[in-house]
């Protein structure tokens, strides 16, 4: 199921060409980082988890069977690293989600000619509101939403990535959408 180009790079890496793995990193690092950013809501933590996922994938590349896309396998590693990170952080009580806003950086710019500064500000505020609401959604629901709505994976691919039945993914997406809707409703009410 792995695409041919990824499979070629994996084979080259297993044959001793570590630069081939560098190509896989370049291909998937931004996508993985952006997804992790939504999951942990911290630039520093997302960067560290992205690096950790790639290091783990490199060390365990010989266990990749090719039954799924390389990115699906890599994302599962990242999810596991994120879960471990959160467990450790909960024990240490040292992680602050509120500090994430400063670490996120700039929003993408709207380059349309009809976009006024006030439109850009409004879009930026809406994006921040949605990001805040998403960060408050239960982790299992948030991961399912990120995989399907942001990553664009099918329900089958999401189920494979998460390691659960497709019915569970459907349920998590449904419940996650409801929870996100409620969080947004509360945040919008607070904004008024």
C-alpha cells in the first residue's frame, strides 16, 4: 500500500543510504508538525515530538511492513509519542496550554485583493477561536478530527492510524464534532 517512491526511499535507507531517509523527512516533516501542533498546541512540543517520531521511525524502519502508507505508520508513531508525552507531563504538571498562543507564530496571510485589514483580523480571530476550541476537545476525539478533517484521511485510513475499528472512528468524529460545536458556542458566547 506504500507509494512506490516512499518504498524506494525506505529500501535505500535499509540498504545503508541514510540520506534517503532525509528525503522522507523533508517530504513529511511539515505535515506531521502541523498535525502535532493542533494536538499539543505548543510550537516547542510539536517540534520535539516531530523529531522524536522521525528518530523512532528511523530506528525501527526495518519493522515497517508496507501494509499502509509510510505517513500513516509515521503518524501512529507520533500519536504514541504524544500520548507518552502527555502522560509524563500530567505526572510532572509542567505543561501549560495557555502558553501555546505565544509559541504558535503568525497566521497565514490572506493575499486576496479584496481582503481588507479588518477582514484579515477577523479571520485571524476566528482561527484562534477554532484552535482554542479544538485544543479543549477530548484528545481521542481531537485526534480523529485532525486525521479526517485536517489531514484528509479516509475513515479507513484514520482507523488504521489510530489502531481501532472504523466504527469507533465514526463515533469519535461524530462526538468530536458535537464537542467542538459546544466549545465554540461557549467561546462565542463569552466573546459577546
